[in-house]
C-alpha cells in the first residue's frame, strides 16, 4: 500500500513561484513512477509532469515546459514540483500520483493524494 500527502499549495500572484511536495509512504513506493496532475472546477484532470522511478525519465505537458520542474528524492520518499512564472490559468487542485506505464495518462496511476490547492491571482 502506498500513501501520498501533498503540501505547499497556496495563494500567489501571477509571475510568482511555489514548490509543491508529495510525501510518500509504503515499502514499494520507490518502484513507482510519480506524477503531478491538476484539476480545476468543471474541468478534466490534466497532466502536469511525471518522473520515472529512477528519475531517469521526465515528462512535462507542453504548457508547463520551461516553467515547472519535477524531481524526486527516493531516500526521503519525496516528489517535488517547482512551479515558476505562475499564471492565473494554473489555478487548480494539484494531485500527486504513483503509477506505472504511460505516466502522462491518469488512468495508469494506482495511488493518489488528496491534493493541494494552488490559486494564482492576476
């Protein structure tokens, strides 16, 4: 069993930065790929970024490239999402997931955290 807890969300002005963290627990968590998704009210869950279990493969949604950086520390069982140059359209609940396979698709994820709210004001 894997449990995920996100933190680091909040209210920030456009152009600002936030660093989200995902604390993972469970014996096998380091064997999973990890990803960040986001979901705004009335919208579908959207892929943000993902990283393979080794950290050797990293994927970003096109609109996040150059602004967001995903990383993981397997020793600490942590996954991070550094978000820079935030825009009002980045406002959403950000969720951390653990999965395998096609990490850009939420259907390949087995475990999810409860999410952390990010609000970007204009």
